[in-house]
């Protein structure tokens, strides 16, 4: 019987943790939004997380193919290797922030308290997406860049949601 190497165990743990965080987030969000009558947002977040995982899987495979075709590895072309993963992971992190802001926009009618709760849930969803993306791009540099990127892009898209629609509207129409 094959045993998992230490790196494979780390990958498995990070993927399981990211998946569990998604489920826990969705359950807690459902419990918070149920009394407010906004359970449709939970469905929107669930479909968004599913599509995020699919998009991360597909783009990771394309990135792997790109690296294979151009013979980019971490030893010989460190900069290209790291920057290509930073671009892909940063793109998905920013895209999720735009998705979260635009998802709550339709539900944020009513009281200020309701809007504050929705924006807090959307911000937490950005952090959950950060862990999801981090399960694919596990290096310290990716986490160092993507954590502030998640928060900053969420704030920017909260202030200016049309920017998120302009940048990612073509992609968010699928979600």
C-alpha cells in the first residue's frame, strides 16, 4: 500500500481544510440569513464556491501545461514560475471579491443592520476563498500577496461595484 509523502499529506490537508471551511461558512451563513429571509444568497455563494473550485482546477491544469510546454520549473526559471502562479491566484482572488460584492448587492436592501451583516458575510467569504485559492497555491508568497489583495479588492469593489462589474462582468455572468 502506498503511503502519502509529507508534501502530499500537506496538500491533502489543505484541500480538506479549504473544503470544510466552505461548508462551515455556508452553514453559518444560512443560519444567519434564514431569519432575514435571504437564503438565496447562500445558494449563490454555494454555486460560486463550486465554480471557483472548478475554475481553480482548470486554470491550475493550464498553468501546469504552460510550465511544461515552456519548460518552466522552480529551479531554472524561478521568477516565471512564481509570477505566473501569483498572477493566476491574484486574478481569482480579485474575481471572488468582485463576485462577493456583486452577489450581496441585490440582497442589501432594507435596514442598515441587514446591509452590515451582508457585507461582513461577503468579507468572510473572501477570506474563505483565500483559503480555497491557497489550497492550490500553497507558497508563503502567494498567501502574503493574496490575503491583503482579498481585503483591499473587497473594499474597492464595495465602494465602486461597477468597477467589479466592468472588470469581471464577462466572467461573473456565468456565476
